[in-house]
C-alpha cells in the first residue's frame, strides 16, 4: 500500500515595488516572527543611535568654519550613514532573504546604481511592510487556533472508541 502526504505549509506574497517584485514568506516559518521583531528593534535602535551620532558630530564641529573641518565633518557623517545603510540592508535581507533590499529599491537602483539608502528609507520600508506582517501573523494565529480545536475534536473522537477497561495493565485484576 502506498501513502501520499502533502504539506499544510502555506506562503504569502508581498509585492515590494512597482515592477511587481515580491517577497515570499510563510507564517509557518517558526523563526519569521522573531526575525521580523528583532530586525525592527534593531533598525529602531540604530535610528536612535544614528540621531545621537549626528548630534555628537554637530557638537564636535560647532563653530568651526574652515574647509578642513567641513571635510572632516562630511567624512564622519558619511561613515555614520554608510554604517547605518549596511546594517539596514543586512537586517532586511536577514528577515526576508538575500536581495530583498535590492528588490525594494529596484526602481531607484535602475536610475542610480550607486544609491545608498539612508535612515528614512529603511524606516519607510518597515512602516510599509508592518501592516502586511501584522495581518499575516494575526490570520495565522486565528488559523492555528481553529486547527488546534479541530485536532482536539478528532483526538477526542478517536479516544472515545476505547473504554477504560481496554486500558488495564497486563496481569492485573
């Protein structure tokens, strides 16, 4: 006798740009929620640190009007921007898969290949994708609750076939 089983795992697709590129995710992925929440927290913490770093740079060069100071300030600002951008790309790609940042910014990259997304770009991404993620997780929680209730009913129906006397210990009275 041959048996055939199929997975009950489903996936969702989220369109991330005008060109129709998509992110494919599964609420059945046990680590997805943690990756998303931790990634969101990371971006928010990095954004706060970014603001602090920028204020520190401003203070450091306050009142300095010479060209050398302007150049040094610009270099420091650029380093902070680049570090945030690299971390933002790593964070998004670690949640949704390699290359997702490229898909999300595809239209911009096609026009400006060397584009480096800034802080607001990553905050916008999370602002745009959060409602879809919340909806997927809420729907999955509802689906799992319903599935668990159905499984419990089926388990009880199977167990009702057996009577307590069927479960006596061997050799017992």
